[in-house]
């Protein structure tokens, strides 16, 4: 009889923390712990949210009455670039996530996991960290020797899960195909998936909440103008940019309603975002020498038919377009860690491995 692994899963996002209890691949219970924007606004830094989120997670565990687990599973591990795959959570990972140069809510998952690992006396793992990739050496060149390029594919966890979904539909394995996979959410990434490896990434298009690539000279002047602090500069790019900056909302349903009601400004910026996403997809096709089996659109706002129809019209000349809407990060985390626990793939050592 196969072992039954009891797993507790944590996935922090910008305004919520998703938690779940699994027994092998079966979800026994899950909950979305919501953090209203007015509460989040009280915290100056992401790390300041740790105690609030950790208590909510511990309260959920007490509510379920969990007393025995085999492992803690978390999204996160954004302290530095990593290869794709799974890693054991170590004190060094926790330390580096706590002082990550690009703070991200998912790093709080690693910090919360450390507390739970101590409470239950079990190991903890991450899988396909936000900064994970297998980039080609060309993709790592920034244009300035003193400035390494931005590393990390952004949404590898959900993208690879979508890649597996389409691979099975095509009758093969994820490692058999070349995909351009576009994650459409609060942030947008377009990545080259070549035979099971993420070899390059575009995070250029503006998104519902992010500014994307900006005109460097104008942006540099603004940074030194005295109008922005370092903190406000980062928030302007991450969280207060893109559609929310132009239209006052990042809610795609609301924006589509405004378009239907005849709001031409909303329609213009919505289509401008799609234009930029298509440009990123086209650029990624050149990286792959045009050898693309499918373009895959995934993520929460891939549920928008208006968006996916418009985007498909622009890029379907590259390859057939497949749509895998929504996010399956919890399932992807569990399946990845189970492969490690069953000896089907290695558990990588965070402390010694560098991407």
C-alpha cells in the first residue's frame, strides 16, 4: 500500500493567504484567508505582515485540529535566483527570504513554514519558486556589467502546470514540447518553455497592477526628481502601476463592464495592454527560432474571453493558442513535492545550489 503523505500547504498572495490540508493528491480542506486592502495598508513593508498572517494560519490549523503532518509545503523562495524544481526549506532560505531584494508576499510562506516545521517537527519544501528559471546564458545579459539582468520567470509554478495540462492533451509529456506560456494575472509574464526548461522570460507588458518595462531615461529622471522615495518608487511599479494607474482599478470584470457601457478610455488601455502582451509573445517566438508547438494563456484573467479572443487574434500566426484559465498553484505545489517525497525527482539543496 502506498504511503499517505499528510501535507499542509501555504500560498500567500498580495491580499490573501491560501491554505490547505492534503493527503497525497487529495485535498481534504482548504481556505482563503483574506487580508482586506485597508488592513494591508497599515503595514509599511511586506515583512511587517508576517505576524498577522502567521497567526491566521496557526488559527486555521487549530480550527482543523491538525496534530500530525509529514511535511509543510509553501510557495516562495524568492531570496535569490534558483533552478526550477523543489528545495528543502533551510534557515538560510528563511533568512534570505526575509531580506529579499525584491520583496514578494510568497516569501512570507517560507517564513511561516519555518514556524510550522518547528511546531510539527517535520521538513518543509518549496517548488518552482517565483525566481526560478533555467535561463540561457544570453538571457542573463542586462546591457550593463554592473547590473545583472532581472532573473526569474515570475510564475513558473502555474505556467508549468498549464504546460503539463496541454502536454497531456497532445498525448505527450511536458518535456516533449516547446511552448510560449503567458501567465495573465495581477502581474503578467511571457516565458519560453523549451523541452521542459524555462529558458527566457519577458516581464515587459504592463498588467492590471504593474507598470512593466518603462522608458529608462524618463524613469531615472523621475527617481531623482525628489517626488518619489525608494518605497514609493517600487510601489508605483509593483501594485500601483498598469491599469490601476490609468483607470483607477485593476478589476478586469469592472473594466470590461465599463467598456461595454461605452467607456473609450477603458477600452483603449485594455487593448494597449493586450498589444504589449502580444509583442512579448512575438519576441519570445524569435528566442525559440519560431519552433513553437503551442502558445498557452493561463492565469486568473485568462477567464476574460474579451482579452483572450483579442490576444489570440494577434498571436495565432505563431502557433495554435490554448487557454488554461485560472491558477492551480496549490495542486502544482502538492504534485511537485509528492514527486520528491516518492523519490521520483531530487530534493535540491538551497544552501549549495546556485542558478
